[in-house]
């Protein structure tokens, strides 16, 4: 009991000595988002801009919505209002990222993927040149052309090419499932519903804390990877919860 009180006191001292951002990024308190509300002091919503190819969508924050604790990511054939900033793409979809960055630990998203050729439902960590850092990333991606599989990948200092596709044993577009990765300095272990699906143990792994991203997008010019994209309404992915445990 005395030890528990000492630990509680240390946590209170930490709370009083650093700001919210520092706490979320470096403390042992972890991060959990049940999506009962969408706090824009926690999440940055991508809006009125676009990534380069192979992305075939601009980002519109109105494609992000909440419904009874479920985050909905949509894709619409209504493009961005400012087409010049969205590369004149004919449709727009949803992306959000945490404002804070998170490091080694366990990341989990409970999600239902979008189904359809050319689509990608993404849950990943990322840091890169836009923040003056080298590109480090860890990915969980479900390709809409085959939602009975999941793709795992990572980038270290801008170097990717570590894709691994794993059979799920179910259709990931029909129900919610837990997609998780445990990241340390020397290993990444990916799980689905608590079952280990893939593991990498090496010295050449991402080392920088990254933002947690959730997105839905369509691709172009990568048909062997994603399949050709043809819009068929409705297109949406859903996320029930996201957590990080250091």
C-alpha cells in the first residue's frame, strides 16, 4: 500500500511539472481514444490539401464524423472546394492524426475496413520531412480489393519495401477487429485480435516517435498493388477505439 501511494504521488508531481503535450508524449500514462467526441486539441483533421501519387483523393474534414462512439471515415465524389490545393482530384476522403507523437509501445485500433478495388484503410504511425525529421513509419493497411487480408509495413529513414501480406481468416469489412503492433527499438510485432501474425527483429527499425494516423483513400497508377479504383457508393471505414500503451 505504501508503494502504491508513493507511485501515485510521483504521478501527481509529474502532472504538475509538465504540460499536456509532454505528458501524452513521454509519460507512462498512455493514450486512449474511445471516440465519444472528436477533440481537435488531440486530433488534427486533414482538410483542403492532397498527397502526391499514388493518392487519388484530396482531404476533406467533413468526411470525418462520429456516431455513438464510432469514427466514420468517408470517401465522396464531391472534390475539395479548393481544387488547386487538392491536385484537381475528382474525389475527397478522410484523414486525421494525433497532434502529439508517441514512441515505443503497443498501438491498437479496433476498426472495420472499407471494401472496394483501389481503396486503402490505414492505421499507422508517421514522422517525416514536413516536421524536419527523416521518414519513419509503421503501417497496418487493409486493401479494399481483398479485405480477407492485411498488409504490414514499415519505413526507416525513408526506406520502405518491407511489405508483408497476411491472411486474416475473415472479411475485415464485415465487423470490427483489433489490429495491433508492439514496437520496441529492436522489434515490431503485429497482432490481429490478439494473435501474433508477423514479427520483425532487426537493428534497422524506426526509432523516432510518430503521430498516430487514421485514413481512407483511393489510389491511382498502382493497379497491381491496389487494383483499379471505381467509385461505388457508399465508401466508408469505421474505427471504434485507438490506444497506445508505452
